[in-house]
């Protein structure tokens, strides 16, 4: 059951955070510019441009995660085809996004972002002269454990999957 919780938590983490991957021609001159590039691409549904806004470590993890997600039991996907697609959908639904304080310390930076009243601090790293969004928890995620958890989910009886999808009553 612990592995199931880890799998669901990781899926939630990646779905709630902004993912990575691909190449794009956006503005990465500052953390704020990178965020604005990513957000515009997400709202436009341009997953390739959105993904180009993230650190190499994040892009690699999301690529691996997408492969695992492709094997995720259909009952647990709830109609979602990819993590990046889900993120783009969430961006389109957001009503108000504001950027706040940007703090740069060498090749690391943070940017405060408030989305529909929810404030969070995003982390950025400088790669090849460009600022890229970096999600440390994602970059260090153990995908082998995730694969094991997905295998466990695939072997659950169908009725149990329905119960997990609905959540506690």
C-alpha cells in the first residue's frame, strides 16, 4: 500500500507542477521571462515550447515518467493522456497569475508566483546561459520505485481501482 501511495503522490506532484522536455525559442533571460514563456506556451497548448522551459534534469525525468505513465492503468488516468497535457489544461483554466519577487544567487534563483490566490516559490537554474525552471523533488525522484508501484496498480482487482479513483467517502 505504501508503494501505491508513493505512486499516486508522485503522479500528483508531477501533474501539479510544471513539466519539462523538448526545445523551444522562448525568452529565458531571467527566471520571470522563463516563467512567462512557459506559461504562455502552456496556455496555448504548445507542449514542446512549454517543456523547453525546464532544466535538463527535469526534462529527463518527465520523459521517463511519461513512459511509465503510458503504462499506467487506464482507470487511473481518468482521461489524461500525458502529464504535459494535463499541465497545459490546468494553465488554460487558471484565471489569474501574478509573478512576485525574483531572487538570483549565482546560477540559482527563485520566483514567487501566485495562481488563483495560491502562492508558491519556483526554483530556477542557469543552464548554458539560460534560466530554466527546476523542480528538485522531480529531478531526484526514484523512478524505479514508481515503476514497481505502477506494476502493483496494474495487478489490483478492477473494483479496487474504482475505489481508488473515487477516493474516501
